[in-house]
């Protein structure tokens, strides 16, 4: 378990700040939910238009 506490590999420059990582994760989840709602809404509207015609 020493490699977890003291990593010897990976990037040492240009790392994200630790506080920014959860913000990016939360934002990606929210964007995914919004995109899914838009997609489902467009599919449902397209299906209802076909059934009316």
C-alpha cells in the first residue's frame, strides 16, 4: 500500500486542484442528466407526432 501514499508515477505538473475535481464530476453528471432529458423529450415528441398523423 506504499504506492498509494507515495506515488512515484503520474503527472507532477499541470495537475488539477483537488477542490476542482468534484466540481468537474458534479458538472459532468448534471450535463449528462440534462442531455438525457433533452434526448428523451425529443424522442417522445417525435413519437407523439407520428401517432397523431
